[in-house]
């Protein structure tokens, strides 16, 4: 009997902890961060370059050819579809970034406020694995490019060790692949990031401007070599290959998440963050589409798919000088993508270290450099270990699972944070018992389930009537959200057509999620279970949801049926 009571008591404690939400207040946040926060040095131009720097890298120099091999010239549509889905997500990010106090956290921060502690931790874990694998993979690619350049030196051509060369030194039948140049590059970039945001943003700005100029030159020069007959057939393997390609290239648009995570280092976050998110996304989409049209117009799609498709296309046309520029642009592109990726990871760890969901070691700011050095070094070490011993490109097909699921939660946050909350349940949120808040959660889950089921129907060629029924059901859930809930307009940037646009974003994200390889679903399930176990053993006991909050003060981001004066009057 005692054991049962203890088990029941533990489950109740776990449920209470997992259901805690974080309510942010602007004054308290500014007060706390004035002593221990990061330095606000980023302007709107820095944020735009940060978003472009995070996105334009492997996606434009490598993935375009890989997807074109299967989707044909339809790879352009793949990038358009992925870009359209990301525009919906970016609008949601833009609203939340201008609505919250300017602290680090991004998707994790929004989930903590809109839903609960456990959901926020799950979002962090799924996104973080994407970032860790992505950073290691990019480091290996960058090392291969630099090794190729070193081999141009006659004295090194025949003497470059295998563990420094492209691909690395394979051991145990390829299960391990040793490369020591990749971790050296990670050490260098980690050192730059530890010095401060001014230094790292300067490096990012110079290299991003360089690679954008090279990409524009590639598009301009390649436009004169296009043979329109290469665009026929436009989708040689059918439209399904184009949609599958959209799931692969989706990860190439993740730059706006980096912008959202720079909130605490932005000079004017309410104004500049939405601008940085949207402008960087539109600029990246334009560059991707231009490169895809040029690439598939210069060569038949059957000849694409190598490690350097752009270089191959221009080599085939005899434009050797452009090939050299492409190599320089690839190095610059991969460097900035890696730099920003490491930057974002350290800021996410900083947020969880502050909140107690991870050891406080991660939440410390260096008193001189005002950077999260502990988190930055940890991130560099994890990526360095992965890049040293593994050829991470074999895991690239499971990268987008964390991004798609995380973005879906962010879109749901826009809906949940706009819902008016009754005064009697405002002090204890989420409310006990079934409320309008819970009804909205059910509708959001309904939209997500319809998106996943529709994606499966499309993937496995079911009768057309099934996806039609599912779409109608999703519209019903979205209409319920629209007409059975009361919403308030947020301060700052407002996502248009809410809650319908965020609901559409959730549907399309999960539709794309259903197109991923089954290994991605396994990864999602296993990682989620592991995250719950870690939270149960550590997070629930050490988390401090009152960090940067003041529950008896005016609520900053959650909609209320009362205005601020009434709240102050009832809670002096």
C-alpha cells in the first residue's frame, strides 16, 4: 500500500511539474538581465545577415543538386513549397519575437509560456539534435572543401594524410570515419563566438556578404548558359518526388530561428526581430529559386547529384573562373552556416541553464566577454566529437524532424497565447478542468492529426476521397478555433489571419513530416521518450519556472479578459 501511495504521489508531483507554465513580465526581465544578461549590439542589418548566414550554405551549394537528381527541374517547386511553408512559420515567429521580453530561448521560450514545461523541454531536445547533427555534418563538408584546396598545392597533393583528406579515414567497415580537420575548424569558430557577439557578427557579416555576391554572380553568369530544353520533363519522377524534395530542403530555411534566438542581443527587438526574420527568409528563397533555375537549365537533371553540383555545371560549360568563385562561396557559406548554428545552440542551452532544466553551469555568462562561454564550449565539444568520428551525412535524412515538429509547436503558441483567459483562472494556468483553453488544444491536435494522416494518404497513394475527408475535418477544427474562441490582438507585430494561418502552418508542417523516412519517426519517438525520462529524473526537481516572472504583476504576453489596471487593482 505504501508503495502504491508513493507511486501515486510521484505521478502527481510529475504531473504538476510537467504542467507548469512560465508567465513573463517585462519589468522583471529587464531588471534581472541588466545584471547578468548578454550585450545588446545587433541591429536590423546584423539580424538579416544572421538569418541569411544561417541558411545559405549547404542548401545552395550541395542539396540543390541532390534533390534535382530525383525531382528534376521540379526542384525549383520543391524550394517554393518549402519556402511557402516557412513563410507561414516565419509569420508566427515574427509575432512571438515582438511579443515576448527580449530573452534567449526562441521556440523553447514560446512553448514554455503557451503550453507547459515538459512541452518546452521536448521542443528543445528535438531541435537540439537537429542542430548538433547539422553542425557536425557541415563541419565535415567544410573540412572536405578545405582539404581539396590543400591538395592543389603540389607538395601536399600526394602527402596529405587520409585523416585530413576529403571523407576522412574509415575504420570498422565505415562505421567510424576519422577526420581531424573538422574539429580544428570547430575549435576556431568556437573561439570566435566566445569573444563576443560583435566579433562573431562581424565575421558572419563579411562572409555572408561575400557569399551572396558570389551566388548573385553565379545566377547572372549561368543565366546566359541556360538551355530551356533541359527543363523538359519538368517533374520526371512525378509530383510526389517534388513534394518529398520539399521535406529535404526544408532544413535549408532555418535561418529565421537563429534570428529569434538572438533576441537578448538585439538593440530594438520589438521592431527589428520581425524585420530580420521575414526579410532574411524572403532573400534566401529568392537566391534558392534563382540557383535552381540556373542549375537545372545548364545541365540535364540526370547529370546532377554530386557533392558539388554547381561547380560541375559550370565546369561542363568551360567557365573555370566561376568554378573557383563557387568554391570560395561554398567555403564562406558553410562557415557562416556553421558559425550561426553554433551560436544558436549556445543560446538555447543558456536559456535552459537559467531555468534549471539543465545544470546552472549552462546558464552562466562570462563577466568580461558577456557570452555564455560554458554553453558555447559544450556545443563545440559535442559537434567536435561527432565530426571527428562519424560521417554525419548518412544521418541527414532525419534532420528535418525536429525542425518540422518544433515549428508546428511555435505556430500553435500563436493561437494559445491569443486566447482570452478568464480572470478566475488567470493566477493558476493552465486551468483545472475542461476549459476553452483545453478545447483549443484539442482542435490544434486535430489539425495536426489530419495533416499527418493526409500526408500518409498522399505518400501511399490512397483513394483521393480519404485526403479530401481529412482536409474537410481539418477545416472543421480550424473553424472551431476561429469561431468558438475569443482572441486579443498582440502588441507589436501581428501574424495575419490568426488563428487560420497558424493552423494552416501546423497542417502543412505535419503533412511534410509524414513524407519523412520511417527512421525519422523512430528518432522522434525514441528521443521524446528519452527526453521525458531526463526531465523526470532531473528537470522536474531543478526547474525554476518563476525565473524572470512576477505572477502578482501585470502579465506581459498572455491575453486576459482584464486590462492591466484591473490586474494591478486585484493584485497590488
